[in-house]
C-alpha cells in the first residue's frame, strides 16, 4: 500500500488515460477475488466491478473535499476496505475512515510504536492467534484467550495492540474484506481481578474500534467457558452495541456441541473438541512477525497532520459518549454483584 495522502494529487476521474501520469506513485488496483467472491461481493456488499474504480474515486474526492488534512492513504486498495465494510455507501464509508484515524490518534498507549515485534510477549503467551483453517464461509477464526494474560507482566493495552495488529494483517486480504471474520473467545479462568482491568475507558475504546473504527466485518463472536462474571460485563456493554453486532454474540458456556453448531469441529483444535490437532500459535506468530516491514510501510501513510487534532475529526456525538461514560461507570459494582 502506498502512502500518497496528498489530496492535490487526486486524479479528476477514475480510469482516465492520464491517471498513471498524474499519480506515478499510486499502485494500480488489480482485483484478486475469485469469480465466486466477485459474485458474493456484488450480492452482499453492492460491489459492482464495472463501477468499482468510480466508487473509489468518489470516496477519494469526498476525503479531499471534507477532510483535506486527514493524512490518510488514498490508494484504491486501501479505500476499498472502507467501501466494502459499509456496503459501498459513500457517506458511511467516509465516516468509518474518519473514525479509523480518530481511534488511532486518540489512544497513544495503543497506537504509538505499533508493530509486531513490540508485542512479541503477547504473541508468545498465546493470548491471540488465528486458527490455520478457514470456516465453511471462507472466514478466518480469531482465537482470544484472556487466561493467557498475566496482568503483572504488561498492561491490558498490550493485548489490544496485539488484537489490532492481527486485524490489520487479516484485512490486507480481499477475501477477508468480503467474507469477514469470526471470533472465538475462551474466558476459562478469567477472575474478577483480571476482568476489572477492562474498565469503562478501555471498554468504550474497544467497542468504538471494533464497531465503528475498523474496516472489518465481524460475522460472529463465539464466547466459550465464560464465568458468571461475563454475563455482568456483557449486560453492561450490550446497550452500546448496534443491534446487528449484539445479535452476533453467542454465549456457549461449557457446551462444545453448541460451539460446533457455529464453528465446525473439523477446523477447531482438540482443546475445543475439534479434529484439527493441538492449538498451534507458532504459525500465526511467525506470519505476523514476518509482516512487520509491510505493516510499518502501510502505517507510514497514516500521519497525523501537525495542524489537526483527533477531536477535529471525531464524528460521534458528545451526548452518546456521555451516556456511555455514565453507564459504564457502574461496571465495577455490578461485576462484584455478579461474581
């Protein structure tokens, strides 16, 4: 992905003969989707191959007109992520792009020095990994295991950094942009003391990123081995989830048969009643660490302009944030009650 973020270099129309002359540094987009996924993207995402570059150019023009100091990458492939995530609705794609930058710029503890080698201890702990096999819908399964985290070793923000980098790596694939991902979260052994690290500030930030600040389609969140305390956490968070996202949460408890109705055993490791062998985190760790140069090159295009602040580009309403703050403030007492 190239780092051209200068709006003055935007071509007047997508696909014009002079594009390559005007934008020598911007790579030409080449679709890597199979014919089947092209059809799926057309049916589910309203993506029409014959209009694809026109749609990208429309979003690019909106960025340059409404947010000339956003400091974003304007490559076709990068902007396509946001169009696909919002079913080619220009306004919603633009809002997602702005939110993406706002999230990155408003949480320095997570996004400063963000690179795979910096979160190597998290990867080695097995807190987050990606299963080696796709599900029947062609989706990657991201496996999160909070019990692998020892709070005294590093703060919770390191776990969030690892999850974010995992998503950044996955979304590079056009197949993932179309198919989305599935999350499998194993809450076995999560105690009240560990859950308390997921306080109001962190909760609001994470919800904001996953729901409105990252161009990925989360198709299902499968929770397994959740203790009673998780029901209290989810009851508090649920009101701030969009209905569509909230309906994609599945709480299985210790019932592996229930889990297998959503994720087939053939792709699951033995730890979850599957037949894909022991859970191996090494392959994903090696892949992510080997992608460091590529990811850093991508991130180099996302530069905060010196004359802008994150708040200038925030699109969510203050009233909604105040409501979230007030409600989440009561999280800890309710956690004790549930525990």
